[in-house]
C-alpha cells in the first residue's frame, strides 16, 4: 500500500509537471508601415495676439493632485490659453490667454464644468501675477 501511494504521488507530480508546459510560441504579426502619422498638437497662439492675465479664486477644491491639477489641465487645453497655473494652497488660479479667443466667462465655465463643487470668485484681470508660492 505504501509503494502504491508513492507511485500515485509520482504519477500525479509527473502529469502536472509535463502537462503545464506550454511550448507554443506566440504568433507575431507586424502592421504595415504607414506613410502618414497622426500627431495631435496644440494650436499655437498667434504671436501678435493681445494676451491678458486673469487671477481668480476657486472654492471647493479638496486636493492638490486631483482637483487643482485637473482644473489646471482643463484650462491649459483650452484654445487660446497660453498658460494656466492653479495654486491649491492659496485656492488661486492664474491664466494667461488670448483676449480674442478666450473670455473670463469661458474660463469660469471651464472650471465649473469640471465639477459642480468648484466655484469661481473674485475674477480680475491683472498686469502681473501675484508671486507663486513654491
């Protein structure tokens, strides 16, 4: 009986050892080379455009990496926006934009469209941004 158990265990181990090996090689397919590549680029701002700077408070942000960075990226992607920075600690957004394309109302709409909890307060056009706290 003891030798039967040993043979049975040896047979089971052998079956599992050799049956689990997958010797099949994956099939590699190559796509034909394309002559044109699609590259997504942000439209450049007209160098002759009249740029304005706006600062405003954003209420309702709860974190720097989620809330502030999401709002910053949304504003930066807007056509006509040269730069956008959101300072979470001061609840302050600083945006430089082309006045012919972007309005303060469109900036406010972009911020509030990210989430209903965000509120824009004290929007003002400035000549220079207040110092950025780092």
